C-alpha cells in the first residue's frame, strides 16, 4: 500500500500498514474489532476530525453465538461515554445485529424513542461490554462493515450553513447524502437507512451522509477503506472552505479591535480570573481555564461577534459543553481590573442578566417531565482583546469546553465563508441539554470527592511533607499547584503527579517564599491555570539547630525570612486572591511542636515557629469576616522523606539529646505518649481534616500530630 501522507493537507494520514498487519493472525471477528480500535484511535488523535469524547465508530463481523455455537452477525460500537482517541475493547458495546434491527417491530414512534434505549440491553452479545449509547441504531441500520460518525469542524461548517444541503450535493456530486437535523436516537437511525435506500433506488451509491447541524457519517467494507473515505471526505470539505475564505469579504466582518500583546493578555486574565470564578461559583465551586488561542482572538475581536455569539452552537456535542450561548464582557482590553470591588460591581449585573436569560430559556422550553434547572451561570466567557475563560466542575471539563467552543468558532467561520451560519433552534437545544437520557447519565456519575472544585497551593510541595499534602489533596479531588525553588525537583514532582492524576489536576510554578514578587507570580500561575485558589498551605521551611553561641545572625535571618516573613507574605498575597473570589478559603500553617516546647540548641528555629503559631492566631482573628479559615498543624519529628533533616539538623538534634542520628527515629517515638513514628502522610491527613468539609466552621485551631507530646498540649 503506497504512503498517503502527502495526499492530505487539512487532516493527518496516520495509518501504519505494519501495525495494522499485527492483527492478521487473529480470528476474523477479533481482527475486525482490533482494526476498529486501531482506526478509532487514529481518528481521535486528529482533533480536526473529531473533538474529545465526540463521535463514534463501529464494525460488524460474524462471531460464534455462545448459545448455539453458530456464526451470527455482531456489531461492535463505541459505548456510552468514552473517547475514540483512547478507545479500548472494554469501551465497546457488542450487540446482535439481527436483534437490534428487529426492534423496528416494537418502535412506537419518535415520541417514545427514549424507551428504545432500555431495549438495546436485550440485544447484547457480550455481557461484559460497555452499555450501548443512544447512537447505536445510527450504526445498526446501515449495512456497512465499518462506519465512522465524526464531528469534523469542516464538515459541520457545511452542515450548519443555511444552504448546507445544496452545497453538500454540489461539492460531492450527490455521493454524500443529507439528513436534516434530528436529535440522535432510533428515529435518526431509520432516517439514515431511508436516505441510503432512496439514493440506491435512484442508482446512487452513497459514500457518506451529512447530518444537518450535526456531523458526518462515512463508511467502508474494511477498516482501511472506512478510514480513507473519512479522510477524503473531510479533506474535501476543508479544501472547499479554504478556497472560499475571503471571497465574501473579511473573516467575521473584519477586526473591530486589536488584541493586547501576549504578556499583557496573560496579566489581565490572571487579574480578572478570580473575580469571574467567584461570580461563576454562585451555586458550586468552579474550576477555570483560559486561552488566548489565535482562533479565539480572531472571533472575539471581530465585527460579527455581537451577531454570532448570542446564536450559540449547532452541533449537539458542542452545545452540551458550552451552554446556550457565551457571556461577552463589555470591557476594553486594557481596562484597569485591579480594583476588585469596582470590577465586581461592574460585572455583577451582566451575570445576573445571563442567569435571568437562562431561567427564561428553561421556563420557555421545559416539558412537564424535564429535569430541574441546572446551574444558571455561563460556561464560556469572552473578553474581546484578551481571550476566553471557561468554567466548569473540574479542570478537564473546563478545558474541553474551551476546545469545543473553538470547534464552534471554526464552524461559524466556515459557514459564514460559504453561506450563512445557522444554530440550533432554542427548543431543539433545550431538548438536547435537558434530555432525560442525558440526565440519567449525569445521575450515574460518581459522587464528587470532598475537594472537587477546590484549588490548593502548598508551598514547598515538590518533596517531603509538602508533596504528601499535595498528593492527599489531589486524591480527594483538588487541583494542586506544585511549587519549589528547585526546578529539577519540581519537574520530577510534576511528572509523578501527571502520571498519578492526569495533566488537568496539576500545575507547577517556581516559588521562593522570601520574595514577594515570586509569590505573586505563583498565584498568578494558579489563577491562569485554574481560576484562583481556595486552599493554601504554608509548608516551606528550613531547620537549623545550634547552640546560641554557634548560631550566626545570618542563620537567624534565614529562619525568620523563610518561616515567619514567608508565611506572612504568602498569606498576604493569598488573601488578596481569596477576596477577589469572595468564596472564603482555607489557610493552613505547618508549624511545629517547637512553637510550644522549649528545648536546647533551638533558639532560632523554636522562636520562629512560635512566631508562626501566633501569626496564625492573628490572621484567624482578622480574616474570619471573609470566611477565610486559618488553622495550624503542629508536627514533630517527621523523619521519613522530609527535607527537614538536611543541612545538619539531624546531627544537631542528635547531639542535643545525646544519641546518634540513627537512633533519632526511635528516640522521638519513645518519648511520645503513643510511641509512634510520624510520617509525612500523617501531616497530610491532618491538613485534609481541616479542609475536607467537616470542620468548615472551625478557625484558629492547632492540631498536634506528634504522637502525643504532653508539653506541646495547647491547653
């Protein structure tokens, strides 16, 4: 087979004959399924072909019926949820083809088509397979061995154009059929088959079908033929759009304003993000995402923004993740946004108007059995000249929402270039958004973890206690901002966390707690990555244990700069962001048993810890009105994986107590009431106790995690 890579300019040819040949020795059905998965992963790897989680693919082959042992036609199709780019066999639903098609005999019409989903279960061939999705009949009624249903921007631009049907017929010489907009389901599957049959009756063998405002169906007798057919059809659509850009005039009516320079855009976005996050979190804590992608800037800076943005999107996949329409901020790009109260006062009416619009949309379109209204806040927020913010329940959803709105921008751009863009009618959009089947899917989702929707910054979190705290918070659902003064250690921690929790749960930034500018930069990074910050743990520190005669002034200053001044400056910068959000927050200070217990050779460290403890009390007293809780965790002798033992501290403490360094763990354990060794995970658990929800009305507390040291009892 000749290489095809140079054939395409708007999509990527990724097929590798050698990889595909690896499946040749498998039984026929297993081979077809393996090729289906291979093809799906290739298609999903090119976002120009389909968006994350969008589209579905299938194959049909003969497999032995487990009851009769006789060959029977079986269809494997992407199951409910999932993403074709990462699809595995466990993500496929396997159904008897004959049983699925026989459901036509019990179909009672479009008003009852939701009930057909339950009947899909009677068609299951592999009982261990994924639950069938609503798109199952769209594949089942078509006779082809391999089918691709994708949402390429180039194809949807034609499908969403005012005269998309005419353009499709002319562009493909009648070889691509057309089915007008219809909500996915059993009826749409029947319409696809009808379109195919009617064209065949007229002597036309279709190579695909365009779904109005929705997407594209293509197929082939083999996995490779389906793959190539898909690439060729999408390439032709994209070429057509490219040839027409500019023929009707400037894209989106031309630029209405210019963007700020890149650095200025980031600075403005970081300053405004916490305010927007607070306004978007009126019903639940949201996580944010920001992008100033060139495609976004071209759209939001254009003359047509005010006309096109309120129309919303066309493709159901786009709409479900971006809501009925975006909120466009009436702000100049260079507007001063440092006065939080003034900006919130300016923006609050816009959010109230959006919520009222959404309420009216719900009230106007709802049915007697519609689910209750969901969060009325916008998902997509556009700031002309700066960029796009998206807010959702977690970072991945917020990021994907941004990707989908960029898809929608691409669709609007293409449709406007060749014709006129049309969006889904409001009622049709509502029927998708509040579809009972979608609601059932939402209800099946796992219960949010305690820290879902929260953003945590733990100073010194690339190792030791700080990393243990960050790991615990991420395990409980928080987005974490890892930081350190050591870039190599920070890179290692990021790699570990991405491997454990995925790229959307972690951001990194260098942070020196003795430099206020560094602290502010770290918080800006948090605001750009996630929209703000909810939990800050002052953990960064050093330890110096020396007799007073040997303790230098420079060492004294280092202790107080890092432990006391560092805690003060991080708290000061954190409070500014938390007040922008107006959502309250948690500040936890990792102090020490030494803040309360006097011991030898410890004047600098012990007094600095005492200052940290009292500073915590003072901050708790001051910040309660902002609903910002300030609490303290007092560890002692955290030896395992802790940086505190570096720099001679272990030797100093061993000398003070008259034991060897090797004997220190046992010495510390034996002097506690519980005779326990304290680990970084113990400190992490204590921090989680303060922020996990059960102590949301507690502030100014000290939680000892020292195995029980009577002299360190607060009372």
